[in-house]
């Protein structure tokens, strides 16, 4: 599993559309979300708040659960 720091995840997502693949905190399920960080409002955390482009809503993703951050679909 790739490990990302908050700073790395934010750098990859800030004003860029990407697919984040992450492990559920409550099950073995793997989730994918097509998202962006559309403005720089977080300075650091164990979670990153992203805009879910597909569902038109905010999601918070635990940094430690991120498996990959890849280019647009």
C-alpha cells in the first residue's frame, strides 16, 4: 500500500481532478472517488477534505487509508 502524507495528497489533488482509491475504515471494502481539492483551505490533518465530482458533495478521506491517487479516468 502506498503511503501518502497530507502534503503529498494535497499537492496531487489541489486544483487537479484525480481518482483516489482508499480502504474503508469500517470494512475491507475498497472505494474510488473522482475528486479534487478546489481551493487551499487545509494546512494539515489526518483527513483530507475533497470535492467528490461524481456525487457533487464533500468527502473526507483518512490519509492513512489512501491506496493510490491517479490521473483522471
